[in-house]
């Protein structure tokens, strides 16, 4: 019986370790979504190093910007996009979850309602 318990414990430890590892978000992700100023087309290019997330966000209305304050915690990510629109600086706060080929994001600007975004990994 002791051997069986040890085996089950080992399986549980390995399974929990696999769940704690961060999902690899590195690469190109694309999406289209509607906002108050019209349809947005975005490409996110992420680079993950440990728990740090960097890269760029390129929008059809905002151009290309650097991602800052990026963090990875398991399958959860967060980052900031400091963009410009019509010569006005905008700070978008993103939070989301990553699965193998899908990224579900919430994008918040100031006190406006958050926008739900689903991005797909580009192959």
C-alpha cells in the first residue's frame, strides 16, 4: 500500500508542476474587435522571459507601440500599451489568460467599460 501511495503522490506532484508552469505566449497574435471609435485590427508580438512580458502592439488606428509592465503568472498575463490616437496619449491596461493558441484579454482605458478581446496565435 505504501508504494501505491508514493506513486499517487508523485503523479499529483508532477501534475501540479505542469499546471504551475507558464504557458508560452511568445510569438505573434492577431485580433479584430469593435470599439467606440470603430473596428480595430491588432497584432501583438510578445517575448516572454521568465515572468516578464515585453513586445509590441500594432493597431490600425494607434500604430506600433511598446508593451510595458508586462507580467506572466501561470496562464495569466497583464501589460500596458501606451498608444497615441489623434495626438492624444492613451494608456490601455490589459489582463488576460492564455491557452495554447487563444488569448482572452480585457482591455481597459481610464474609467470606460473594458473591451473583451480574443486573439489567435499566428502560425
